[in-house]
C-alpha cells in the first residue's frame, strides 16, 4: 500500500491491518504494581516463613495459646499491604490525564479515540494544550511545542511540516496535523522510562539494619533450635511437647518481630500525617532516607519555579514614556488570537494593573524565522514584539546594553514601532525601539524559605536544569542557593570523570541532558553522599530512579510520579521540611524504642547457646515471652515512638540501638543464670517456679530500661510506666493461668527481692558506662 500520509487519514482496512501487526499505541505508560503483586511481596518473605514454621511446630503440640506471637506477624503484613495499595490507588488517580483521547482523521472524518487505540500512521490533530500521545511527524500546519518534560529546557520549539513531535511534550500554540510514527514502547518517552521501570533496592539504613538482623537470625536459628531441642529432649529428659515449646520460645525471642511491626506502624503514621500536608508517600522507608540526605539535587522548573511565566519588569528606552510602552505591550499581547506562554504572561500582568489596550485591525503571527509578532491598531499605530536582534538588525547595538542588564535571569523581548507590514507580513520602515519586557519563570513564594531550611540543616544544594545556565544561575541566586553565581554548561562536560569533578565544585548546572542528570547522582553517591532528587519530567526519571530519595510533583509526567518515592500533591516544594521533620521523629524515636526489642533478641540468642551447654530446661514458654513483649516492649515502644522529636540524626541506627540494648541483655542473662542455679540447687524449685522468677525478673529489667529511656519524665511517660507495671502485675496475678505464672513461695520472694535490688544497681552502672562511651564516639565522628 502507499505509506505516504493521506489527507483523509487511514481507512478502516488500513487500521485493521496495523492492529493485526501489533502496531497499536498500547502499554506505553509506566504502570504501578498490581494488588496481587503487592500482596505476594508482603506475604512471601523470609521473616514470615520463619514464623510460620515455628507456628506449625507449636500447632503440633496442641498448645494453641502459645501461637499468640503470630498476631504480630499478621498485623505487620497487613500494614505493609494496606499502605502500598493505598499509595498505588492514589498514584493511579494522579495518572488520569485530562486529555485521555486524541482527535484522529480516519476515512476523511474526525473522531475522538482513546490513546491506546491509536495505530502507526494515524493522522492526529493537535492544538494548544494537547499532550502529544505518540511520536509523530508534522504533516501540515505549524505549532510551538513545550518539550520541557522531556528535555528539561523550557524554551518553546517551533514545529513545521516534516518536523518530529515527541510523545510527552505539549503543544503550546498553533494547530497541526501529524502522522504517528512510533507507538507503545517505541515512543521516545517510553524508551526513557524503560530503565526507570527496573527494580531498585531501597537504600534505607533502618531496613538494612533490620534485614541484617533477620539474615543473621535466619542463619543461626534452625541450627540453634535443633541443638537446643536435642539437648533438652534427648539429654535432658524433657518430654517432646515441652521441649518443642521451650525451643520455639527461644527462637521466637530471637526474632524482633515487634520491631518490624513498630517500624511499619511508625512510618505508616508518618504517611498519614504527611498525607494531611498533601504529600503522598509511595515507599515507606523514603521518609527515613530524606531525613538522612546530605545532598539535594533540585530541578529548576516545577521545583524552584512554578513552570508559569511572569513579567519581571517593563522598561522603556531613553526618551519614551512608561505609559506609552505599557499600552503598546498590552495591546500587542492581547491582539494574538492564539497566545503562547509569553503573551499570556504579558496579558495577565496588564490585567492586574488595569492597563487598557487598542483594537487590532491586522495581526502578524509569531514566526520562528522572524522571531517576532506584530499588529496594526485602529488608531493607525503598528507595533512588533520579539527578539531585538531580529527586529532592529545592526541598529540593535544602540539598545544592547539595556537588554543585557535585564537578561541576567530573564527572557527579554523588545517592543518597537513600525510604519506597517507588507502583504507577506514583512516590516515597513525602520523600527523605532520603545522598550523591553523581561519575563522569567515564576519563582515559588516559598522557595527561598525552603532552600534556607535545607541550608540550615547542612544539606548541600545542587540545581540541575536543561535551561540556559545563566538563567538557572540567576534564579538560583534569587532563592539563596550557595555559590549560585558560579555555573556550568553541562554540554562542556565530556564524560563521567568531568561530571564527577564538577559536581563537587559547583552548585548550578544548565543544559543538562537526561542521561547526565543520572550521572550527576551517581557521581555524588560514589563520593559517599546520600542524595535526594526532585523532578517532574520524563527527562528526570533516570535520575529519580537512581537517587536514594526521589521526589516528584503531581503535575509532572506519569513516569516521574510512578518512579518517585514521594509525590507532592499540591506541587509545593515547601512541604519538604515536613517530610524531614517526620523522618527525624520516626528515626530518633525508633532508635530509642528498638533497644527494648534488641534486649530480647540478644537475651534469647545468648540463653539458647548457654542452655545447649547447661543441664536446665530453657526457662521461657512462648506465651510468657508474649507477656514480656506486650508490657515491657510492645506497648512502651509504641508510645515512645510516636512522641514529637526534631533532633538531628546522629550515628548509625544499629549501633545506636545495640549500645542501649547490651546493658539490659547482660543483666538479664546474669539474673537468669543465678535464678536457675539458686532455684534448682538451693531452693529446690520445680521448672514452673523457676520459669516464673525468670519471667518476672526479665520484666523488671525491661522496666528499668523504660525508665532510662523515659528520662526526662513527662506525664505521658509517667503514665506509661504505671501501665507497664500494672499490666505485668495483672498478667502475673489475675491471668496467671494463661501465662503460666506460679504463686511465690517465701524463698522465691527473698530471691526476687535481692536480685531486683542488685540488678537495678548493676543496670544503671552498665548503662552509664555504655552511654558515655557512645557519646564520646559520636562526638569523635562529628
């Protein structure tokens, strides 16, 4: 068939032929994970598998109450699933574009079709405001295209017959017919997005720390469990069910399942709080990552600026009155029937100031060849507006200095009076310059304040844009970016080595290509920096994917929103400090609360090893560990973790937690060894009474740690301590049957009292020693 574009568009037969060949514009977008994928990924984890195996062993014994630990596992999984499904649905709603259909010529008639029904060689009609749905070639007409979402450069590009239109860009002015040349995954935007779709591991210190603990536990848990069971059952004479329950108790105690639940819950609470500030969190742990960031890479358009043009200044040339220039600018801008962003900015400027305009009798539309537009008005005056060099020619030198002063951080247009226009739209007579208008990207009102916040926090700022570096530098200077006056044209950076050298020395980069943005992020990461990246275009997706924390604007491209971990729903960069504050609250409080869980993990591991060598039965049952976990770990950790906390993050998460956990673990191990020695050999107690003492003394040590973590006391912390003690007493008395707690004998009372007093003193001494050592270490790190 004749592949040349026909004015009538494709026929029904030609469309069917292309559909049969698979040349349809489907699957071009970036898709979120399905609900099934989310459920599978949150359910089929190593952590869940270990706990399910342990639950099966308990099930075999028939002691169903000892399976209570699985409630935590179910809650943890449910929170992860609910949060990710919520983010998916919000993102999917954001991805619904206003123009979900395209105007297509088929069989000579115009019809509207969904974008996924376009085929190769379809002829589509595109006008002002339309997003180009697929790569196409202009057949007839001319238009101005905004390709900033693809290239990062906000300058409009003139398109005429034979020129290429890239999917994802917008028609700013004009009307064209264009032939679709690429569909689906072959589109330019889809190719850029392809790399962004690849899976990338989350860079979270908390997640990495938890995974490190789980990996270590999973490595030792079953060998230790097998040895402990064999020691108790075959050598110690403990009956099968008792040996299983004791072994499961030791293994469950090693797994900080409550810490994982606490982490998920605290971050989920942060997600809800941020949602009220119009921030969509698509990946839980990114809240933590942003709070740790030391370098923030900013995209100018959409982040520092709104993406909307505004008039900065209107300046007459010497000898011309301001009122005359204002009236002429207002008139020529309003005369355009199909105004671009520049003309609209001028119209809006004069609408606010109330300047009237003349009635046009003839207009000469903007031409990318001539670089100006013009109009003749009812009073006989004719004006042109555009690039000064093209309007004045050699005479431009007379006003060049004035334009140069205005052009530091703005786009400058010249206004001139002419005698009129020829039939072909050329100028008649020598143009007389009247004045200049300086137009720039509208800077967000909160940009300077937000930039100032990150400077105060010691975060290094990098502005990376596809625009002219001089323009980017000027805007960066206005909002207070350090060293903004020194800028780099990225086209001069030949390779990754040049990028790596420049990124440390400079803060402002212009003319940056999409692949270079990613290279900037990689260079910073290779130097040990934790990098956050903001962006809104398809050109930003590779860098967003590479960054440790990625932030997109809701008004940006689908690709950027889907890749980003955070989406600013109101497109307001000022929400970023709130995310940092939530991250600090979450991390600092989690570090404090996590030490409660790690005491149990360290204690259980140490006891498992010791009781393989010692002749006694492991002193805890799973249900007893639930009592300890509920009142001395779970409840207090949740309360402490949700308190306000804006302190800067110091040190490494795992080290901070372990340092506070070791004193409690040492005290608990020593106490349990003494209880077993004295209980069996001196007081001649049975297993149930020895176990009772071990449970209650371990709870006592947990309360001591809560006291240390709660200093300075607040009413909430004091009430928490009362509930902890009261809940433990309730479990040991009213619910003693459920938790296997036996009544005290006189000897048990004496032993408990002596050990409680002694371990209190030992705990505070050890805690003070470790705390002082850690404080000194942090000071040395700073």
